[in-house]
C-alpha cells in the first residue's frame, strides 16, 4: 500500500495528522519569515496604531481542499500562544478593538478588506494568509466570496471589544499600555512579530 492510499484511508477515518492538512508540497515548518508591514496612523475617528505595524503573512499556509483548515489554524495559534476565540467572517462595518491585539487566520475563500478606517488601505486576502492587527487598527470587510471563513485569536488574557467611535482618553491609555504578545501567532516565540513590534 503506498503512502497516498494510506493517507486517503486515514482521511476517511478522520485521523490525518496536522501536516496532512497542508497541500502537497507544503510544510508546517516552511512559513514566510518576512511578513508585509503596513503602517497606519490616525484616520478621522479611527485611532489605528502609529507605533505597531499590521503584519500580513501572505500564503503562510497552503491548505488542501476538503481538509479541516479551521481546526489546523486553531491548533497552530494555540501552539504559538494565541488562543482562538471564534470562527466567522469579518464585520462589514468599520471597527477596531481597544482591549486586544488580534490575529486573523484566513481559512477559506477570499475577500477585500479595508484597514485603517474610511478611505483607508484596501487589501486582498485569501485562504492561507494571516493578518496580525495591533490594538486600535480599523478593519472592515468590503466584499468576500461565499465560502470566506476566518479564525480569530488573541494573546492570553486579552478579550476583544467592538469600538465604532473615537476612543475616549481612558481607551487611548488602555491601548498604549496593552501588553505585547510573547510570541508570533504564525512562527512562535522566535517569530518576526517579536522583533518587529518590540523594536519600535
């Protein structure tokens, strides 16, 4: 029995290991080490975060169709110290979080998102991408495919809120004091987030 046939039997039984969720040729150890950095400043009522860049990992994971990609993302985020809290999409209204940094793992489909508030930065995301949004970063879904699915996760002891107006002085202070994560959600304790965020 060859490996492919054996894997198909395991898949039918729901017993595939994590790395089998990746597309053939992909590897859990082969992730991009240089995410795109997007620097956003205050935009109208949207505070954004002028100290910490948004980190966008393009094709962080190559997902095979038919696999439980959401569970895979949840396992990776958990392993790397970012406990997942939900599976859903992205809200279609401009908002930010004042109580948490957020990672979005794009599990399926594709979408156009607006970062930074109205007339902000439009980006395209697709399955396998990951975005890390520092607290205060505005985000909103412009359009998405019907199968668009996201896993959202946060550093330990941080819970998300939904803010749709300019932050109060208390919220500004809270965001400025929010602890840095101890690890990168894609690459762990030695991932690029650690030096990219702590060097600012």
